[in-house]
């Protein structure tokens, strides 16, 4: 187990109210606890119309709600407007992970985050997406800064959540909370490609809702 010691964090440029886009409880667990330990006022914004199918979407959302309630953090449940997401993804169905489809997806989610932040008095936005080693942090931060730019005075906080043990604490918290362990990024194309890869290796296809952090521990 890692030592749950964190640096005291502060928002950039003197900002004091954060809207945190969350993709799921495992990715946001360490981020939420680090922000809360630093005394920063924040709320969770859950807008992830990319997640497919709806069963997987609800699994991830309900677990995130549970963790937010456990920490008394406001949770904003945004629309599951999958039609809009599929329309924006049209023509990108065969794009690889971390390609232009992912840029579109981050843009879409962060644009809605920034709009909500602007309309409700939040001066800074960020996302838990960057803590995952499967993601391109430069790609995520580019989308985040681009989404905040149209709103005067708003900033995207591009803190590196992976550093100084953050990635290890993410796993530790996920095991402690027995979080659901999703096995693909979220969208139907990610599910398709992950299953194709598994099939090529003779592995079982993904089963939704059956794998949880800590299940495979020998302890």
C-alpha cells in the first residue's frame, strides 16, 4: 500500500471555485480527495455521453455519485445525449484510440463543462481524465484549455494528477472503495476494438459489471 500523503494544492491565478469534470469514480477518487484535502471548493460535473452501452454508463455514474455523497461533494448530473455524441463522431468510427475521435470527445465534454461553469459561477475547470496512464495528457490539456478560452477569466487547471504518487493512490483508493473496474475507455468503438484485441489473443470478451478493484488481490 502507498502512503496517502499529498501536497497541498491551490488553483492557478488566485481562483477559488472549481468545477471538476469526472469520467468515473476510479479516475476521480484520488483527484477528489486531493482537492478536498487542500480545502478547495469544488463540485463534480458528470457529462459523459460517450459511454456505451447505457448499462455501463449507469454503473460508472452511480458509483461516482456514491463516492461524492460519501465526501459531501455536490454532484451535477448532466445529460446523456448520446445522439449528439454519435453525430459528432460520424466519419471517425475507425480512428484509433488517442486519435481525432478522442480529441472530439474531450472537446465535447469539456465544452459543456466550461459552459456550465460559466453559467454557475465557477472560475476554474479541470478533469480527472488525465490521471489515467492510458490517456494522452497533452491531448487532454489542449482540449481543456481550448474549452475555457471563450469565457473571460476562466482557466483550465492542467495539474498533473499522476505525479508524486497520484497514480498509485488512485489504485489504492479504488481497491479501498472496491470500485467497479471498467475494462475499456467508454465508447462503443473502444469496446469494439478492445474486444477485437482480446479475441485475437484468445481471451474472453468484456463482461459488463463483473470486475471490481481488489477482487484479484491475494490478501
